[in-house]
């Protein structure tokens, strides 16, 4: 009996140590299948035995590292880890993430599902019982990736394809000056699209998809003509900002995206901290958090919220756009 017990113990010990050495089945030579990211995120068990290729945006979730998200299902974020088979784009992307902690980069990636070893399962179960964090949510092992522009899923070809240009319609809620898509899409005027996507502006900046709604319409300079605010980013260093098109002046004013913009005493070139925005219709502004008196608006303003900071207004002062802090 004692001999059988010792044999069983050595067998289990061997399985545990073996699982440490072989935590995942390598599939480096398997041809990847194209996968809709939203389907992958919601039904990961469908891809357990396959190497797959998908599209997502690598974005910061500090202080918890980076996650993969897709604009089609923004709530289906997936945590990942690097287990690269190819290093062809590592030197290109690593400096970007090192220099810009809050960067968001669209990538096509090849991956396999992360499969914890038997020992890791025991370890995670013990940590969970003790109320400690586990690695259960680290579902994707990135095998290779490549920085790309915005992509969209082609259901007919079951593959990803480049978006010719970012979507011009907006789905979201806000004030009556916020464009919405209710049945029939409402698009940006062609002359505004032309200014943002053609010419000198497009050589330095591009439209970003990081904010919802994707653009705001308002009379920002008080001339009774519609103006447009669109999230942008600098092409060279991926710094986030806002481009505001004033119809009368036929000019885009760039806030951030490499250009300094003053948030009170703080001057910032990257407006990535802005996570929410809407049109603030022209009306009296209440006293804010600071002693300075509130501005008298010439037109509509942008009401924004920043991570780790108070909310405030971005408004036109007859010469430039400026900031007024309102408080929490």
C-alpha cells in the first residue's frame, strides 16, 4: 500500500513539474484563421485550439498595464501578454509605448489563447481563496503584431480590411448640437472632411476614434454658423488632441496633438487625459473651482472631463480657445 501511495505522489509531482515546462501547446507553424475580435472576446472557447489573427487597439489601462479593445465592442477589453514568435515589429512599437505611456495603437495581431499549466491553476485557486488577484483574465498570448491604420471586419470575406477613412457618422447622446445616428446617418460636411483629410493638415495630423461621439457640432465662435470639433492625433508621435474647425475663418485650430494647450497653470501637448466631451450650449457659466471669474461665452463651448482632474470648459475668447476649470 505504501509503495502505491509513493508511486501516486511521484506521478502527481511529475505532472506538476511537467506542466511548468509545457504550459501551452505551441502552434507557431499553424496558419492563423481570421477572427472577428468581438466574437473572440465573447466566445473565446471557439478558438482554443487555433492560432488566429484579429484587429484591436492596444490602449492603456493604467495602472493595470495595457488591454486590447475594438471600437465595435468597446466594453469587451481583453488582457494579453507577449509570447512573440517573430520580432519584426518590436523595435518599431516598443519605443512608442516607452515614450508615451497612454498611447493607443491599432494593431493586427496573431495570437493563441493563454492556457495556464496545472500548477498555475492550483496557484491561482489558492490566491483566489486568499482574496488575492489572479491571472485568470490573461486570455491572449500575442505571437506577432503589426501596427496598422483603422481596420474593419468584412463579413463576406471573413477578413480584416483597411477603413478608407474614419467613420463620419456619430452614435451617441448629448445636447441637441451633438450629431447622432438615428436611422439615417448624418455626416460631416464634405468641405470639413476635405480640410481634415487633404492638404497640409493631413500631413501632420489624422482623425482619432478615441472619443464618443466621434465629433461635436456647435456655434463655438458665436457667428450663427456651425463649427465642428473632432478628436485628432499627431502622426509622428501619436499625441492626442482636438481639432476645431471654425466655418467663418475656414481654419482648423489645433489643441494639443503636439501643440501646447493651457489647462490653468498646466500646459500640456497631449490631451489623452480627456475621456468625455459634449457641447455646452451658450449660457451663463457658474463660478468654478478657482477664484477667477467665469467667462462670458461668445458661443457654445466644449464641456470635457479629464482623468485625475476636474471638469471644465474649452471656449472661444475671440482670439483663441482657452480653458475654464469648473470643478468636480
